[in-house]
C-alpha cells in the first residue's frame, strides 16, 4: 500500500495518470480484490522499459522533506519535469513510512471500500456490534502465513514477522475485560486460524461470525474502525493503525528500547542519525514531564507497550473510558441525544 499511496500522491502533484500497482503478479492474487486483470503487469513492465525518471529513496532523502508530495514536487522542479510535455516517473518501496503518505488515506480507504466483498463483510460485523460499547480488534498471525516462532533465547527486539505468544493476547484481553467488564466487545482477526486463535475467540468472542469471500480488505477496514487495536507484529496491523488514528497496544518485547524510550523504527540505520524523525521524537518525549501535579501527563500516546504481566496503563484506561462515555447515543445530538448548556441563557422563543 505504501508504493500505491506514493504513486497516487505523485500523480496528483505531477498531474499525471497513475498506472499500477500490478496485482496480477501478486502471490496473494489481490487482483481478485480490486477487479484488475491478471495481465495488468504487462503495461507497467512495458512503460518501465521506456526512458523514465525513477524517484528513489536517495532522491526522497535529499529533499529533506517528510511529506511525500512536497518531496516529489521539489524533486520534479529540480528535474524540470514541468517543462516536459510527457514523461514517465516510477516510485517504489516502503521507505518514508506512513509519515510520508498521511494525505493518501482518503484514496486508499476508497480503494479498500470498493474492493470485492468489503462492504458486505463490514456491514455483517458492524451491524451486530453494540453501538454503546467500545470495540476492540485483536490481530493475530500464524506460522502458515509466513510468521515464525522465535528460537529459545532469541530476543524479539526490532524483529518483524514473528509470532506473539498466545499468552500475551490472553493477558491483554483479560486485563481489558477485568477492568471494563461487559462494557467492551472483542473481535479476533487472523490470516489463518489455528488452535491459539480458536482459544482467544472462545474466551473473548465465542459467537464470532465467519465472513465469506475475500476478507483481506474488510478485515483491515474493520480493524481500522475499532476503538482499540491489539496489534500483531505485522505491516497489516501497522496499516490498520494508520487508517484508524485510535489507540493501539503493541507487544513490548519487540519494541526497540533506547535510553528508556520505546520506538518501532529506532534501530534503523537512517533513524539512528541526528535529525531523523525517531531522534526528534525521542528529544520531544524526553522533554515531557511524566507526571503533572500527580496526574498523567496531558499528552496522549496512541501507542501503548504491554508485556505479559503488565497492568493496563493509566493513560490507555483514561482514553478508553472517554470512548466508553462517548458511545452512549443519549449524549450524541445527531442521534436524538442532548447535552447540558454551558452557560445559562434566556428562554428560546419559537
């Protein structure tokens, strides 16, 4: 999705036609999700054989911009593309991360919503959720999906596509249920079911319905709608968190720990440099007081790190309790709710 988003942003900035991505060659056969031809790669391959401009990671870094649109605009101006009557530009890769493609979310969501079976599956789940209860989405992966079990003694710090122990999911979900009781609801998501998945479903959502057809996009959309996302160590969970903007819980042992601060990308060579986004974030968070007058700092952290045995962080509890109160339709004006007047006013004449 990151290259797709970059291509779309580039097409907007350069006023060009977007070609791709080529789902026909995708091993997961996503051409079925998006209704493209199995031979869609032929055109893209032919275009890349013609003289073209490749916007690379080096070009992106050289602009000094974070936003992909501003970066490619500066690059295109330096190349004089605005003076050319026709040209071909290629973009690729996950470099730049989600910070660079924030403005692509409406485009990507539109594509996901219009994919095969997506709206039908989303409605099937959301229509059975209790609107007054916050929704917790739990993302699990399996060895059949290419995720591996760590070797004995192997540290998970900074590693990707590894399986999280079932016990972690059970601990996190039980901690949520112990605190909130029946006022929250769960749905468990996975690429392929196994015994661990079945146990989490049995304990936290035993009546979970089975979805039909292509579920890759609908699962992602449903996870993005959740009030809280319990993440797997996968780009799929990252995408859901990117679309959501709501709180999420991450497996603490996987996070990079530097000077008492957690990060997802701090281990990367570029992020270790002075002035990188990770370094700037570390400087900012280090400057925050951990407590203000005995209260949790007013800064809200969307991401929460938890390990087995950890209690629910106070900041997360506060966020979820706020979500819980906001779910009551009786406090929502557009759903026949009402709210107290902040200032006393005279009678309203009709």
